[in-house]
C-alpha cells in the first residue's frame, strides 16, 4: 500500500499528483555537493505528490507529511512546527 498523507493541526489535506514535464530532464551536479557524490551531468525528475496551500493566518501550526513507495518498502516523513506572526 502506498502512503501519501499530509496533516495540518490534525486535519488531513489531500496531496495532488504532479508529473515532471518533461518526465526526465538534464541536471548538472556540482562536484561540491551535499551528498558527496561525483559531480557531472545526469538525468532527474521532479515527479511526485505536492500540497499547495493558500497563506495561513497568524497562529501556530503542526504540519506532518508521511509517504511511502515501492509497496511500502520505502518510507519517509517530516514534521514541521510553524508559528506565523
């Protein structure tokens, strides 16, 4: 089962599927990169599920993302606590 969930203060927000256009595009990776991998030309995609929000009013927000792929073998998530003043 694939998981693609987003919650804002416990309220579920449905992510939207957005495909890369084009599906694959060229990328040049710097030799001095975060991952410590060899730089050079490669191919990438920005395909995935996205959440689009209008500006949130002042307040405190807990935003939670959870996702999986490969039939639940690969899982990822992130939690954010925001205070908009």
